């Protein structure tokens, strides 16, 4: 076991940010690791059991899993092009960036992967930037996401939202150093260096770029970062166990029973940040018309508010909506 040492300057502390949502392509890679583990924590056993209870999901999941078995093996290295920076804007943006990865970068990263394991011949087409092969890679990952992650969107986002709320309070009240200190179960902050348990020893000098901290439902035990220190610095960290499946399932099911699965997913998504109807439809992989219908019902129930933002409308959750998701009493009673 090694240590990743992330070196901060004063500018880096000022430019460090906390993502409000998980990154879909990081969740794809990390969830695939959870599927491959022989011994799973109860929270992930519940997830795999839920997948296996629906045979129609297994075929599209296996298509993506077979690809990830080759391109994202558990170990000290997998290519960074699988988790592009653009994925922060959603699955579509991430897959577009992945399929547009420059040929030189594909070649370099896959050559590095080949140093750790034998690769099948078809990987050469990806390294050469073959457009048809990259399209197939994107389609396989999209199918995997649709089978393994999208059906549990509401639950995952509720867990991430709860963790983000805690971290955001630390950041607001105590600044970046207080935020990092508050994550002591995951990493050790000894100004000006953040130390993370890692598969190998590595140094990351931020050099004024700042660090983006991204919560993950499927990350386990220790945070992970990109292999290439020249890429925009991110650190993917696991949400606290208390927010995951075993503690959130009952509340999540109650909200779904009350609102319906799609409407509950819409409300959960808006708990992370305000968003437009188009963005909401893209995130949840539903039609814009469906997203519009769901937000209308939620707005009429007082769970969200909608305001015009230029040519778009922006939906945000209300305190009533937050209380419903968190299972808190909505009114103080004598």
C-alpha cells in the first residue's frame, strides 16, 4: 500500500471546489469494480441482488462489463480517457468526450495499460482512434449505465446529496482546510499536503489549479484520482456509509411509493442543484415532455419552485421537498 500526496498552495486552497453530484463515468468504472469483488459489503450485495432480480438488465450490463474487464481492470492503473473531465456535465457529455479522445492520448494510455496486462487484439482499433470502435465503446458503456446505475438513480443521488450537504456545511463554516480536516476518515490533511492511502506512491502538485472533490456512491474505502497529473485535478471520494443503501432504502422506497419512481427521481435530482427541464431529462434519461409533466406536479405540490432563467426555466427544490426526501417531519408539532 502506498500514499498519494497532493501538494497545495494558497491559490489551490482558494480554488478547491466540492461537486454537488457524482460523476456518471467514474460511477461506471467504480461500480464495475464492486461487481467484480468476491466479497462485497452488505450495501453492495443489496445492489447486485437488485440487478440480478431483473434478468432483462443482465444482457446490456454484461456487454459493458466485458469491455470494462479489459479496459478498466482492478489494479494500479486504468486509462484516464474512460473518465473524462466533461463527464461532470452528465453522461452524454462524458461519452461524447470519450469517443472524441485524441488518437495520441488513446495510444499512450493503452500502451501504459499493456504494461500491466495482456490486451486482446481489438484494443488496437481503439488505440488507433477507429471511430466505429469508439462508438461501440460508448454504446457499451451507455448500456451498462442504463442497467446497473440508472434504475437506482434516486437512491444514489439521495445518498450523494446527504453527504454533499454535510461537506458543504464544513466548507462554508470552516473553509477548505476545515473541509479537508473533516474528511479525516478518508485522508489526512497536514498543511500544505493532503495524504491519501493508495495502491502506489504518487505525488500530485496542483500548481494553482485547485482540486475538485467529487462524491461517489460506488467508491470504496479510499479516494481515487486520475493517473495523469497534467489533467484537471480531481479526487473521487466515497460517501459516508450511513448515507448508502442500507440506511436510505426505507426512505427512498417510501418517497417512490408516494410520488412514483420517475417523480421521486426528479425530486432527488433537484436536491443536488437547480436544473433546467432539458438537463433534467438528459440526466434521468427521460423525454423532455415527461420531465415537464413531472416538474409540473411537483411544483403544484409545493416540492419545487420554477423560475425563468433567460430562455430556459430553472427548477429548484423547496424546504418541503428536502424534508420529504430526508424523512424529516414537515411541521413542528406541539
